[in-house]
């Protein structure tokens, strides 16, 4: 060990960029050349192995495939040290396997990563043939060991990078979303299975039904306002739509009307039509029928009150005067169309409308982000509005607003209170049937009693 002190005293040097230990090793050093060569062989083997191990651990942490890549790092480290051992045998004739501490019979310390110690190895001492001096052999050996160790480490690093990427590509699409809390990026890209989604929706509506009365009333008022804001947006979109093809104007109105349900689900409130999904947990035995009936009744009345308040505010704001009265005329035309339908037509229309609304709520529950939730609910909402179907809570805003506009705009009284009430009652019954059908159907398939 006497030959190690000159290297420690020399300190680090930037003049020999190829020396990984930071020392200068003159080729003409005559003392301890063979031991010195063996130490260098072990050093470069360890460095090569650790490069492989570090790449495996870093890529594993970045890609989420940690255990597999760390194991791969260990394997690559063993390969790196194996290459160093091969190189060690040929230039200096001493077998210094993978990082022996300068002794021909020392233990191997390469095999980075999870492999740990490679185990003790004993070198068979031998002398170089051909009369080459120890100084020249040390110089040749140092370069050979350095190249072998670094090359093996670089190869291991590249191989582990490719392996980690392949591992990530294989495993990421199959990550489930069963864990609670903030989902990872891979979780966000995967939709839950229908049974899991059914349980999620049933748990959500059960919690809604069990809320105290005060928050239920407040959130019900907000939902009536939110859906009314969607109706207001759709009315503005329909202003002047007579110059457009019928389908294009209706689809446009449906897309912007989805604002209402987006506010309900993302901002948070209680909407009667969405809460008809409570019939699913009731039939599955997870929610008492009286609790569900209480929640639906309170939310229904709160929705009605919120919608009426919004209709008065919009009227006082003079929104109907927009576009030289085009917004008001669009609202009146919509009210006349809705009140002219028969009771049977309103009932059937209500069934279809709330099937789509509840499916929109269902799909929004599958999303983890605001974007995913909006994307899930938009098409079903646009479909029911474009088809002219009847949504009871939306009509709680649209019809009273149209009724009041008749007197403000000096129009003939073609919308009566009887027609308004008949529409809302029929639409409400249809909405109950449509929402209950969706919930009961999925509960019968995916929920065990």
C-alpha cells in the first residue's frame, strides 16, 4: 500500500483528462506498476458498472418502471465489469476482476446496481511475455482498462435507456385508476372500467342524497342558475339563426348550452335531472328510498327557485334587446315551440333528454381533469339540445323568461301559464324515467346486491 500515498498527495489534476480518478500516472513510474495497473482495471470496471446502474435508476424514476430498470442496471453493471475483466487479463496479464482493490487476489467490487458484490476472485499471477517492461505495460494497461470500462458503461447506459423506454411503453397503457387521490399522468390517460365507473357514480349520488338540508338548498339554487346560464347562452346563439341551416344552428346552441352542466359538475352544485341517478343505488339497496325522495324534492324546488331568479335578472338586464331584439325573438320562438307540444310528446321527449343528460354526467365522472370532464359531457348535451328535447330544469328558466318577455316586448300573449306548467310537469316525469332507466340498467349489470 506504500505506492498509494504518492497518488493521494498528487491530488486531482485537470491535465490528464483521460484519468477518471483525477490523478496523473506517469508511464515511467517503476514502483508497483502491476498493482497500479490492477487498481486502474478495477476502477474503470466500477465506473462502467456504476454508469449502467445510474442510468437504470434515473430512467426508472422518470418512467415509473423503477424496479425493472434498477434490476436492468445491475445486469448491465455486471456486463460492464465483465468487459473490464477481459480487458484486464490481456494487457497486463493480471486478472483483476471488476474492481479488485489493487491486489491480484482481492475481491471483485464491480457489478454495479442491484447485483452487489460480485464475490471474491483470485487472480493467477502471471508475467507478460515478450520482455516488455512494466512501465510500458502499465501505460498500455491503463489505456486499455479505461477504454474498456468506459465503453462498457456507455453501452450499458444506452441499452438501459432503450429498455426503460420499452418498459414504460409496455406498462403505461395498463395502469388502472383504482387508487384514490391525485392520479398520475398514466392514470389520467386511461378510462375506468364500466363496473368501476358505475360504483363511482353510485357512491357520488349516495353522498349527495345524504347531505344536510342547508347545503342541499344552496347548491340547488346554484344549479338552477347555472343551467339557466346555459339556456341564456343557447338563446343568444340562436338569435339570427334563421339565416343558418336548421341543424347547424341547433348544434351550435347545444354546444354552448353544455356550459350549464359543466358549471354544475365542475364548480359543484345539485341538479335534479342528474340526481335522478339516485334511483340506481335505491334499487341496489345502497340508499333508502325516503332519503332519495327527500333529496330529489328539495333539489327540484331549489332548482326552480334559482331558475326563476335568473329569468328575472336577465329580463332586468335587457339581454332581450341584443341584436335589435333578435335575442328576445329567439327566446319567444323557443317558448312557443315548447308549449305547443302535446303531453305525450313532452313526456317522451323528457325521457330521451334525461337519458342523454345522465349519460353526460356518467361520462364526466370518468374524467380526472377539467378538460376530460367537459369533453365527456359536451356531446350528449349538444345532442339533446340539437334534437329539441325537453329538460325540466332548463325549461324552468326558458319558459318563465319567454312568458315575461311577451309583456316587455309588446308581443301577443301566445304563451300561457297553463302551457308552461304542463310542459314542466311532463318534462319532469320524463326526466325521472330517463335518468332512472340509465342508473337502474347499469346497477343491474355491475352492482351486486
